[in-house]
C-alpha cells in the first residue's frame, strides 16, 4: 500500500482560495465601469461589495455546503453540530429560484441569507481548527498526483478568466496572448452588440473551476468520515466536479471556439438546474463518477 501523504488543512485552503477571488471581485467591480463587466449596475465600492456578496452566495455557498458535511462529522459538540445544520440550511437558500440571477447580478436582500450561512460555516471551521478537529487529511501519493494533474488542467484553461477577474486581458502577453482570445472585439451568435471575447470580471467558467478545485481538495477528507457521511459527501463532490467541468467547457468553448468563428454550435448551458436533457446527462455522469469513486475506495480498503 502506498504510504499516505499529509498536506496543510484542505478546508482552510478552500476558504483562502475563495477569499482571494472574492477580494479580487470586490476591487475589480469597484474600479471598473458596469459597461465593462457582466449584468451589473452601479459604480465604486458599493458596486464591488454588491457583486462580492452575490459571489458569496454562488459559488461559495455550494462549497460551504460540502464543508458542512465535514464539519458535522468532525465537531464533537452537539451545540456546534446544530449550528452546522443551521449553516447548511442557510446556504441551501441559494438554490431557490431568483436568489442568484445571472441576468441581474446586483445584490438583493435575500442574498444575506446564504451569505450568513457561509459566514457561519467559516466560523465553525475556525472552531474546528481551534479544537484540533480538522487535522490534515491523509491520502495516497497516487491519488494526490491525479488531483494535482486535474487542478493544473482546469487552472490552465481558466487563465483568461483569472486575468479577467483582475480586470485585464491577455493580449500582448507572450505565448498566452497568442493561445487565448481575450480582448479582441467579437460578435457572438445570437448577440447584437460587439464586445470583448472575454469580458472583465467574474465568469461562470471560473466559478466552475473553483468548484472543481474544492471537490479535489475536499475529496481528501472522505476516508476520515463515517460511511453515511462519506456517501453524502462523495455524491455532492461528484456533482460539483461534473457541474464545474461542464461550465468550464461551456464558457471556454463559447469564448475560444465560437467567438473565433470556427463553429456556431455551443456546449449546452447547465448553469441553472432545469428539467432538460443536458441536466439529465449531467446527473447521470455525476452518479457514475460517485460510483467509480466509491468502488475505488472499497478496492483500496480491501488492499489495505
């Protein structure tokens, strides 16, 4: 059996990643005009704070839901576990139709509810760390290599969105400026106005990237949970992975293939859950991934 490797606490690292991105959103949306961004209004610090709050709802609220499963298992105190349940319920408000509307990304009062759930989950993470309930999780070197390859892959695809989050284009950057279409003005099929191939600000492709990174990190926590919690977390992480990768593919294909004029066909949109063929396929793929992960875990356990 491969000797386990130990890394810094994964859950804390997830919070740090999202914190950096949300800070970038606040700054970028505060300093740029709404015309340069996507479906927002207002200017200055208030506009930045508004968009940052919506980002706390989605995708951070989804990642926080996965975190609550780990926290519920790791926190021994009943009162703290009750707070975990409350946090999960508040985060789940993000699934209610209209709470996050991609056609209007200005903050609404209802966005305070999922944000409160995320904040409570963050505080409970601090409590878990202080009680030493979140030691570094163990994982085989082989599994970590797979995670690393996956993380590097999605981050490479996300380079145009990372710079867009900071309010810049890749135009003029050696090599990357030739590979990626970013600041060039294009008219996408179905649109009536010319715009940059990759608009400034947040992209659902980067949101998908963050969900995939979260799933890769928190998958290291599976072996430390009881069977029922393992099944629940594995299913959620599988769904996050497939959903995240699909959104990466959708955004990347539109901006780097369709906007170059190579084809008019688009990767189907799955950003919002709907009763559709693409969502049926997504759920089947997520279920298949969860089964594969469970069988792999059983095989590894038997080998041990």
